[in-house]
C-alpha cells in the first residue's frame, strides 16, 4: 500500500520532507499547505502537488493518508491534533511541542484515534549514532560515567525577526530549537535524567528566549553530564557534538549534523580508531543532515506494518521534558527534578 502524504508548512525544513517522499517508492506527496499563498503555490508546483492556504482543507481530503507537519514549533500540537482527529497518521518535526501538556495531548489523541504519531529525530538514524548506541547496548563502554552535549552555533539578528523564532509562544531559544537533537542524543545514550541545574541568558540578540544556556545533569544510572547550547558563536556554526565517557571507552560524535565520529577510543578497538576517523564521509551541507529519508521510510513502514515508528512521540517527549526542566531551573535558581 502506497501512503499518500500532505505536507503542512512550506518553510525551511519542508523540502527535506518533500524530497524524501519523492525518493520513496511506497509514498507520494499529493498536497501541501501554507498560510502564504505564493509559497504554497511555488512549493506545490515544484513537487507536483495541490496547494492550500488552509490546512483544514488539506485534512478534509480523503486521499491523504498521512501528513508531515513543518509549521513553527508552537503550532505543532494543534495541527497534529486536528490531523489525528481527521484520521491521518502524523509525522511532526522536532521538537514534538514546546510544552509537556501539548505533547501529552498529542500522545493521548493518537492513542484514542489509533493513528501513528512520529517525531523527526533524524540524527538517531545516522550511522555513527547507531554505532555508539550499539556500543552502549552491548556493554562495550562498561559503566557510563560522563557525557557532554555541545552546540556552538551562530544565528544573525535577522534570523529572529520573522515573528516566531526565539519567541516563547512559538519556538523557545537555543536549547529548545538548535540544541534539541544533541540533547536528545545525550539522554538516548545515557538514559533517564534525574535532575538538572541550569543557567540561561540572552546576551547577543534581541529576542524573548535564550541565546545561550548551560546545564549540569545527574542521570538515574549515576552518570553526570553537561549541556552547552548557544546561537552566539560569531561568525558561524563552530561545533555540534555529543561525547560519552565510560569505564572502557570514550567516544565523540561531531560533524555538521552528528554525522561524523571524531573520537573512538574503545577497549579492544584502539587500533581501529585511525581507520574509523579517516573513513568518515564528507559533512552534509546543512545541520539537517541526510537522514530525513530514513525517518520517512521507517514511518511509512511503521504505518504499513501497524507498529510504532522508530522515533515515536513518547521518545521525543523525553528531550522536551529535559529542556523544560532546564528552563525551570534557570528561572528558579535551583536543582529541578526531571519529569518522567
């Protein structure tokens, strides 16, 4: 069964979804929606789909089986809930939502309607990420001691002047938007977070939310970790990485989109590090990376097979809960327990 898709929101990340759908033999993009009519029309023409300015009209189409949601983060929940109530399977861009209440509402409606709800955490599908996860699952790093997620990126002031980026209602700041993939990776590797202590600030931009945040984490398994996320490292993106240190190994993933191993010192594999590092592929041209197609391929197969997708909504909720706890700690100036 080929799955027919609608795409809601034709902004920056939308081409990743449209291009991926065109590359899958069992999926087809048939309709797109955007509140800006010229953008919807241009996008529809480029990808041979029907344009709409009201996503409710798209959802009313009986030949649309699933939708990709690429609207601003603050709108994810309402659009997803509307789509689920319309009987559509839903794949939503990260973060799943910007409040835990909204995320829980999405999950509850998906369960009630029996529709599939997945979230785009595309870096989990990258080969280096899978390699590290396999190391951990096989116990080859031993007990995990320490972790770090670092996002030293740059955004000009103009980036925050589109009426939604950097606002609390629609986006959040450097942690919720730019750092969410790295935060997700850190907790995916190290397990549930017990508590956080954090600072955030807005130092280099005119915006509501933070352009820099730092946090110290204590994990349920005993490990400690740090998070550093920002959009103020002039003049360009300098680093985006996740590092894990255990009793029998130390590994670090970097690159443009968590796509490249930059440190691999594992007991019994020390002689392989040079080969691993020299065999790394060229970085992708943007932080989106190359794995949207794998996310969509898995999502289509999940719907067809009646199973949860590889990155289901409850998994995406974990990184949202962690960011929410970081924000709460920064506001109240104390250690905050992370909601399970």
